[in-house]
């Protein structure tokens, strides 16, 4: 029988994603003012991050901007040990690193982001954390390096 | 609505890499086996529904390239792609096509060839404006929601590992299953490589190459072709909000699965799922998820899932065997995985499950789980 083969293909691709009005405003405030903006639902009053034009629960249009703090509470966490290919760079992301779902103060949704801590015994649900920002900002979530534990419990 | 039954199923041998078969060839193998099982030819098939996540293989328009493997020329063919639920949603769509009276016999085929692509990267291609910069793929996302489930319910790593052991033990009685690792222990699961706390390598599903097909027929055709058809009694799907952070404690609450199960049980008249359902084939991509699904599906009260696995209730000889096939934890070609759940549930009702047959199955449950935004529930019965 003929030897079976694998034919490799490698692609370099480029995309350009439109922001619409709501992500344009979110990115502007993040990039130019280091502020995080959410949108509040007029019906259920939930504050959504990321911003979006409609509340999925109420199907109400969202127009009211609300500033959300860069501090929050850990609602879930893990330490990732298995390397994945970073979809923004194509490179393997070094491990281990901490990940959390963080409810930012003022938001009703949670944000998935990195933690500075990668020892699970030092983490717990309910812990207060604070964003560490990069000097240069582009308006993306990667403007935040990671979150660190807050020293003064509130 | 007309009564509809599954009259035949077929699947390929699932493996880490099926270099011997193209996607189209995998689909052809599953299709021809299902046709033979149903005792019909492709000419009796009126319409075809396909299920595949083409991003993983990087090949556009699979319904065109691969449709011929399913015998799709000059027939109505459509494709469904909703992550892990793709296969169960395709089965629900096929059922709707038959039950509505549009078609008398419908073929559903799902497949995936993960060995050809970059699955983890595909999973990380989340919203580019929001969390793509900080995405950690399926394992990271599962681990996050598992931390909430563990905190809320107190299930232990040992209890989750028992689910992983059960799946692999069952898989050894299924010649088509991908992972064939006989005799693994709870200790081996706990000592396997940590992927993301608390998920070990053996707690997680593999990535497989494979295909699976299911054939539906309306009542008169089903009775003509099949001595013991597997009747579809309920087929329910639910969708939810898109972002991982939108849903409060999603593995704990899992409102899509709860809502879908509630509606399906109501349609069939099931009030005590654990007692009334004879076998379940549920979509458990990770050991902890199976425990969460026990609660969401009403097999036990909240917080009782650990006891259910400790007591062996869901083992092959238990009151409600869960995943006699070995489940997603043993075989996971994503586009086929949901079709496999329905096929395996139907095989149990039809008495065609071979070495992993549960005795006297009258009522079987199949579920699908897609990212965290979809759940499907399908109930099949002998009458
Ligand atoms: Zn609302």
C-alpha cells in the first residue's frame, strides 16, 4: 500500500474588525483616559462589560454609559499549566499563569483576565484585586498586564 | 407533528489521527454503516443535515467538499455549526424536517478531523475586540467555571476522577471509542499532568478524528424498515448570552440545560428522571461537568452529584448508567460528538449497543453542550 502522507500548510492572515459606536467609545475611553466603560440596561439595570447594543435577557437597547472601576472581586480562578498558542501572536504562552473571572466594581458581569499570583493556595473566591496597567495603551484588554491582590481589604 | 424514529446509526473507528481517511471518507464510512444498519440505500434518503466545525480544519465549505461522502448530490443538504452542540442541534434539525412532514427519511452526519488543524487556537479565537488577548482556550475556561462549581457544591477531585475512570472503563467495551486505556485508577487520574487547576489531563476529553451518522424515518417508514425503532419523544435546544463573564456561575446554574431538560421531561411526562430514564448519553467534555449535569438534569438534588458517583448509581450496573459508550471523555470529534450521543442513546433503545448494551432500555436521554451558550436535550423511547 502507498505510504500515507500529511501535507502541511501554514498561513499568515490578517483581519480588520469594525467596532460600531459602542466599542469605539469603550476603546477611546480605555486608550485615552484609562477608564473602563460599561453599558447599563434600562430594564434590568445590569451593567454590561463588554459593552454591547442589547441586553440579552431583556432585549432592551443599551445607551447609558457607566464607569466601572479597575478593582474588583475574584469570582472564579485557575492556574493554567498547559501551554496554548496565543491567538494574537501565534506563539506559545509561557506557563504557569493565574486566570480569574473578576467582577469589577460597578459591573454585573465578570471579566476574564490574568492574575500576578500563580500559586493556587494564595487565591480564593471573594479576594479583592486591582489592575496593573501598562504605560502605553491601545484600547484593548491587554492594556492591563494582570490583576494583583489588594493590600487593604475593603 | 408526525411521529419520527431513529432507524439506523453508523460510526467510524475514532482515533487521534485517521491519516487513512479524508474528511469525506470518514463521512462516507459512517453514512454507509448507518444505511446498512437501517436496511435502506442512499436513494431512500430525502434530505441531509451535516455537522462540523470547519474552523478547526481550516477548510471552507465542508458541506460542498464533504457532502458527497454523505451522498448529498442533488439532495437538500444543510450544515449546522454550534460548537459542541453542533451534532445534537443537527439531530434536532433533522428531526424537525421529518416531524414537520417536509421529508420522510433524513440522514444526519457529523464529523471532525482534529488531527488536521489547530483546535486549541480555534477555541481561543474569541471576540477580537474584547477577550482574545486574554483567552485561555477550552481548558482554561472550564477550569474557571469548575472552581465555582467546586466552591458551591464541595465535590472533590477524587469524585471527579471517578467519572473519568468510569468513562474509560466503559470505552473498553466500545470498539469504536478513541481512548482505550483499560484499568486506570482514581490515583492515576489525580497523578496525571495538571492542565489547569483542578483539571488533570485524564479529567479532560481527547481530540479525535471520526464521524457518526443517524437516520430518521417517519412512522410508517420506521415500522417498515426497523423491528424496534427508537422513537423521538422530545428534542429541545436552548441558547444563552455570549461572553464567559455574562452568566453568573454558569456550571453551577447551567440554566440552558436545566430549561431544556425541564421542557423535555414535561413533554414526555417524566417526573423522576433517575428512576424513569434507563440510560443517558450526556456531553461531558470534562469529568467535573458530568457531575454538574447530574444536578442540572435532575438526576439528584443540588450538592448530591458527588454521592451519585460515589454510590455507583451511574455505573454500567447502577440505577441509571451514564455514557456506556465511554462518552466525550473517551471520544471527541467535536462535530460528531453530539451525533454520537444521539446514536448511542438510539442504539441502546434498539438493542444494538453490543458489549456496552444496558439491559431492557425503554427510555434514553442524550444531551449536547456547546461552549457555554447552548444546551440540547433529546429523549428517545421504545414506544
Ligand atoms: Zn436587561
